[in-house]
């Protein structure tokens, strides 16, 4: 399908949605709106709500609650949404550990869960579930792409580092899955660590030709600023999280030129993405982040499925979701058999547009990438 | 002016009737909230034995809360995966039976409290506050970085552990379990405070020289009190793990230690039903204010500050307009 | 003569350059009241603290009932039968009078690890406690908080707590301090009886009480015992006259 | 392992140490003089960093930002002392812990309300940007060297202030005997406010210096606060000298532990496990250090046991 017909189809879907529902649908969004990781949750929420607003659909009732990035709080909110608000669909969780706390119990109670970000391997493999869909990626994807990119770029001796927690370990495993060179070093830092002088010294001494790091949130900001000051000029590679719109401005020029892997960028050229980026800027007066794009896609996927079936008819609704009959801002988008996306993953470079730091696509790291856990999932 | 006892009885009856009524009106979430109140109150009853009766300001009770939680989580996860906990020198299987999980949580919390207490009680005052914090941080970082049981991601319990004759997945059944434990812990704490041990412990808080001069060793008293305190808090941790069907290092964080202390101070230090009043108020605020504003913690901070500065007897103290004595 | 119950030999203690106990030797015999007098800063309280184990001496020995106390702490010495009252009243302020005395009875019983039975309904504790309170004249004040007792009552409460320990020796650090003349007279009468239970080492400034009660008196000046003897010996001792009694008389 | 790497790691430990000292000095002064445990000290650190970032962004000058961080933290400290803290001096430690815990909530959420949830931008001034060569072939960030210098200057200044000035004499007298100093006719309330503001300014200064190379965001103060407490407890609460020694000890132990432990474990197990176990142990190391110090010396290295 070419771009024009696809966007026409999109308009057609948007036009018919409001007529298609008989009864309102309740959606529970559990996300992080306060404390350290709030910027991610706020973006995911804003992207999600933008899609709902653009659709003009008045029959979707979204209940939003702040999980404070605490698993126990997230579980209680999920209980409340299921028991008290009687929601049909849950979404919104940013962090893998919160997802692991909420998702298995929620889907066991027959609710649908659509992930706007977190997609731990447990939920992709043995623990997969018919009612669980990840719209963003499988957690390993961007790290795998970074490994593939490092190999393509001819790096032979990469230094890799991540925080010492499960997502950090998954990240390095993912990187190594597609990286063919040697490792100059493998270091686990403390979660929440803010000073990376010791690690930077090791990088300097290691003789590496490239550095892969996965340090989400404030950790990445600190690392890059310190790295830029250290006089080490070995090229950096990372997944998109540390180069996201929300934190690039805080990193400053230290991030310029760094290559990062992402399944979305604001310069992907399609009508849906244009509508999203412009709509987001008009609505919130800032550039959208990758989390906003996941939120936006999640909402559109949900709307597309709601147009065909009601969540009360679980099998039909699941089929409608599996069809992924919506226009992703990423372009190509379909679901693998374990309900995780099959999509292209790009290499982006941090550039300056006027005074604003942002990302530009410079290549494709992986095409039609699914995930490593498809075969483990017996649905 | 109200007497304290009727206020206490009213509080307990409220805790009992609200969930029963909510359950009848098909509002299961309110039952869940009440269960949370009962569990937090139990944790605070535990801390109150050290803090209120013994004057031992522990800033590290999250360690015991988390150890209890992990005890439940680890046993349950082994049972779920059909992997024995250990195979040498003898085989120990995991379990989802609360009647086994509870003694394990009590024992694990007791051993940890005994070890931490034995070292920490060599210090006093601010040093005691800080060394208990340090030990809790140690356990926290251990849990975060130890990969076997989920590390930072935590450990899910997919199905709530079971108790003979009850369907613990039904909110009201599980509330009953938590409520009975809360009552048992509170009654034990009341009996304790009036016993020989309680008399000596409270005496040591008021005047340690005097207690030594009558031939009682305060170190042993305090160590036993700290251990009992850690055990009760660990039990509450095991219940909390079951409430959420999930355990994570956040149960071990220093903020958790702070929150358990907040329950006590909100309710009134050294009062037997202070933990209940404090935990109930805290959770009520969390949900009332949390709905009003994203910044509800700002309001919580202001309220806590006002209580500490101006309402020293805590909530029960305000209601009964009476400072606490002994 | 019987062997002394408490026997102090060559006790020495310094804080830096200041020697607070300078080769002190002192005996306490069964049935006697031995008063320790001396000007402020002479080292009387420091001596009491060493005897009850709060401070450890630099050299010299303290023997109690034939046993060397070296290396034992306050708690153990209390268990062995050394009962002490404090110079500044030291009770548990949030407890009632009765609870304070029960605490002492319980300490003497050596059983503090009962967890369930309420102490106040345990006659093996409250019985003796009420008896001791009666002896010091606190009957009827059982349920008063110690913090709101009058000064004199609090001194008597201390004494009741010492009695409750059924000790082998009383160490009384200025029990009359702050009492009016009337209170001193009452307390003197109580103390006079006490010597039949156990001998008393009495640190006191109130000379009327000392002369009325003491069988023997030791005079401590600048950390040294300058004289020991019966009341008449001390009254007539010229060195004591010049260094101590002269000032106060 | 090369000598250059070791030198660089020791410098890193030193840099962490001196910054911890600047944080801990205020904390230990406040405890020594007023007997107050201030959990909200980390919030003042955050205030300093935010003030620096905001002013630097508005004026384009890092140095104005740095001055603003001192002023903002000192003024905030003085206001907090007058409004809240002075009611806590006569209270027990429990009340102090809880009231200042409440202050953390107020400060964190208040800052988030003012500045939003996104981290702020703050960068190293051009003059201190880049790295300088080290003997042995390595290089080291100029800015970090400047931090070490600034920290040592602050330490020297504090020792002079306490040892040589009238304010210092009053502070020492206040530690020794509150009534005596009141009898000398010194306005004790004003003295306390000044000491608190001084401690706050130091925390704000540290926040601005460190925020520049880390990230300026809500909640940045708490990890540092706990480290600073570890420092003053190891050094002995109330002792500036103890805080200095404790800070260097913690800085060096933490940095070298993170660097050396995985290597040490690497000699007995495979590399991946060694890094995991080594980092786990490294993250617990300073708490273990603190526990050991307290068990051996219950009053810290230079403190008096209470």
C-alpha cells in the first residue's frame, strides 16, 4: 500500500470510528506522573490522549492514575481500576518491573493490556498471554539493533555498560546477540548511580573502539555530560532512551553526533507521523518524544480494534488487535505471533535544529525485526 | 474530651465494618484499601515495640518488612516453578501455604533483626538511627543487584498464597486474614507493654541508668525487643507481598522505613492503636489527595510537618486531647 | 570482728592530671552505717560510681562479700546486691510510683523476660513493692506518676526502690539533699532502721543526720581519706576540723 | 591495570570525597551546634542545583548561576530555620527525623511544581571544559580537578572559620554549652540561623558543582544525603575533621571498590558473574564500612560516644 492510499484509509477509519461503538469503553492508564521518571509517563499519556482527541471519539473513557514508579502502588491502582472502575483495557506502564507486577494478574482476570513501553522478555516468551500486546517493542529490540549497527559500522572492540538490574542485563545480552566483534569490557553500574568517573576511566584505559551504553533517565544525562568532559573521544552508541526529546536538552551539546537506535523518529516520513508531530506540538507546545509516539500508536491501535469489536467479546477484540489495522507513526507495523511488533529499527544521530537538539535518521539497523522469544510463546 | 479506649474501639470497629459493608455493596477496592491499612498498621505495631516502648528509633525497619515479603515471594516462586529451594543436604520445596510461609517470615525477620540489633545496639541516639539505616540500605542494594530473585524488577506471585478454608483471592477473605493478624499483633503488643519485659523495656527508655541500677541489663532487653519488633514487621511484609502478589526492593527502600515511622507519629507514639490511626489516615490521604492533585505528596508533607510541630500526641492525641503517658 | 562486706583497697582514679580518688581504702561492716563526708568536689560521687561499676578504677581493688569486683559492670553488681540511690533523683518519670518499685522488685527477682502476664496483677511483684512503699511512707501514692511527685516523695521512692532490691549493701548518695529540716528528720528515722537489713555507705552533707546515724565516719578531701573513726574521733580530729568541719560549722 | 588508570581512579575518589565533605560539613555543623538531624539537607543541595541551572539558563553565565546557588540555598536555609527548624531544637531525634522527612516531600514536590518533571540543562563553563593530560599517559577532566580544588578551599576556609574567627569561637562555644553562650550575650537564635544558612549554602554549592556534571532533577538530593550521613557517622557526628576524613574514606572506598571488586572476583569466576557479584558487593561496601566503624568505635572516628 502506498502512502497516499494508506493515509486515505486512515482518514476513513477516523471518520467511521465514532459511529461504530454501541457503549462506552473504559480504559485504565497506569503511568508514572510524579518523581524521577515522571517525564516518560507524562509523554506517553499525552501521546495517548492526543490520539483519542484527534479521533473525536467520545465513547472512550480514560482513567489515569500515577504509579509513582512503585510496583506496589501500580498493583493497587490496577486492583482499583479492575475492581472499582471496572475498566476493560489497561495500559500506560513505563517500567518493566511495574509491568511484571501488574500485567500477569490483570490478564489472568481477563483484562486486555496494551503496553506503551515496557516489554520484558518474560512476557514475550513463556509468560506470553493472548490478552497482552506490546505496541512499543520487545525490550531487547533497540539493544539488538545497536549490536547490529556496531557490527555494520565495523566496530571490533566495544566497551559495554548498563545498570546492575534485570533490564540492564537484558540490554547487554540483547546487544551481544547481534554484535560480532570483541568486548573491550563489560561493566554493570549501580542503579541510580550519578557519577561515572570510575567507569569512564576504565573506558579510557580499555583501548575500545566504541562504547555501547544503556543508562535510562538521569543516569544517561550524567554519563554523557561527564563523558564529554573526560577527554575520551571513543564513539558512543546507545538505545534511544538516553537521547530522547525529553532529556536531550538537559544533556546539551555533549550528545551531539551520538548514534542511537530507535524504532521511531520525528522525521520518519509518513502522513500519520506528520499528523502526530504537528498535532503534538500544537497541543502541548513541545516536540514529542519516543514515549509519546508509543502512547499515540497504542491509542490508535486500540481505536482501530474498537471499531471492529467490543472488548466484551474477547476473542473478536483480540483478533482485531492482532490485525494491527491502524496507521503507525513508524510506518510498517504488524504483530508477531507473541503479540510483539515486527518493525524496522533505525539508526539516528543527535543533531541541532536551530537551538534545539533532536534526532535525525541516518540509516536502518534492522529490517522487519521481530524478537528472540517468539518460539517460546505457546499461546 | 473523649477517652482513649472508646476511640480505639471505634477505630477497630470502623476497620472491620467498612470492608464488610463495601464488600456487600460490590466495592472490592475499598476492601483492598482496608487490607492495606491493616497490614501497614501491623508493620507499624511491630516498629512501635522498638520505637514507642523501647525508644529505639530504627530507621531501617524496611529491611524486615522486605525480608518478610521476600520470604513469602521466594517460597511461592519456587512452588510455582516446581523447583526445590535447595537440594542439599536435604530437599526443601517451595510452598504456597500461608501456614508455612508465616513462620518462615517470622523466623527470617527474627534472625535478621537479631543480627542487625546485636551490632546496632552497641550505639545509641543518632548513631543508632543511622546504623539501622545503613543495614537496611545494605539489604536494599543486595536485593537490587542479586539476580536470582528478580533484582530490581522484583518477584511476582501469580496466585495469592493459600490458607486452609479460605479463598484468599476473594478480597474479603484476605482482609480477614490481615485483620486477625493486626488484632493479634496489637493484643500482643498491649500484653507485652504490661508484662515484666514491657515494664523493664519502658523503664530503660525513660531512665536507662535506673534500670541498670536495679540489676537489669538494658542491652539484652533491647535486643529482644528489637527482634520481636523485626519479626512482627516481617510478618506484615509477608502479608503485603500477598496483597500485591508481588515483592520488590522498593519494600526495602529507606522511604519505606520513613513511611512506617510516619504511621506511628501520625497516630501518636507509644499508643497501642496509634499505628492503626496513622496507617488509616495515611492511606486515606493518599487516595483522597492523590485524586485531587498530582502533587499530593506536597500536601502530605505539610500535614506531617503540622502534626510533628503542633499535634505531638498524633491523631489519637488530637481526638482525645490528651498527651500520652507511659 | 567479722570480715567487712565491702572492702576497698588503694583505689585510685584520675581524669587527666586530676586525681579524684587517691589510694582510698575503706570498709563497710555488717550492721553499720558508714558515712562518707567531705567538701564539694572531694570525689565522693566518683567513689560511689566506682563502687557501683559506672566507672572503672585505674588501680586498687573493690571486694564485695569476699569477691573481687574487677571487670564486673553496673548490672552485675546490682544483681550481687549493691543497691544505690542517686544524688539527683533518678526514677522512671512516666511510670507510677508503684511501677517504679515493681521494676526494682523485678530486677532483684532476676526475671525480666516474662512477656504476657501483666506485672500489676502479679502479687509476687506488687506485694513486696507495696510493703517497701509502706516502709518509706508512700502508701496511698501508688498510682501517682513519678514525674509529679514532690521532691521529698521522690527521694523516698528512690529509697523504696533500693529496699525492693533486698540488697546486701546500700550505697546512698546524699539522700537528704534538698529536703527541708522536717523531711531530713523523717528520713533519718527511716534510715536508722535500715541498717538491720544491710549496712549503709552514706554520702551526706547534712551533718546532723550524719552524726545521728553514723557508726563510723570517713572524711574525703581532694580524693584522699584523711580520717576514719567514730563520731567523737572525727569531731575532735584537728585535721578534719581545719579542712572540713571548720568551714561548715 | 596501568598506573594512569589507578591515578585517575584515585582522583575520582578524591573528587567524590571532597564534594561529600562540602555536603557533610554543613550537616555535621548543624548537628554539632544545634543537635539537629536534618534530612532535608539533600533538598538544599537540590535547591542549589536548580538555582544554578535556572540562573545560568537565564543569564548565560555559569558563574552567576553558581553565585545564585549559594544565595538561594542560604536564603532558603535561613527561612526554613526560622519557620520550622527552630521549633525542633528541643525535640527528640524522632521528631526531627520526621519533620525534616516532611520537608523533603514539600521541597521535592514544590520544585517539581515550579520546574516540571524534566531534568534541567546545566553545563560546564567553557573555561573549565575539556581534559588535561595526566602523568603516565592518561587525561583528566579539568572541571573535576576544579571541583577537587574548590572542595579543598572550602575545607581550608571552614577550618579557618571555626578556628580563627569570632563566629567560629561562638560556634565552638555553642557546641560546648548553650547556656554559657547565651549568658555571654550572644543572640543564640541569630547564631543558629547563621550556622544553618551556612550549612545550607555549602549544600547548595555542592549541588551546583555536582549538578553541572550530573543531572539537575527532582530527587537528586536523596542519594547524596544518605552518603553524607554515612560520612558524618563514620567521622563522628559534630566533628568537621571527622567529616573530612570520613568523606575521603567513603569517596575512595566507593570508587576503588566499584573498580577493583569486579576485577578481584574475576580471578575466581567468569567475567560476567564477577561483574555482577562485584558490583553488588561494591554497592554495599560503604554501608559495610560504616557498620564496621560503628561496631568498633560506636561514636565514629572522631566523635564521642553518646
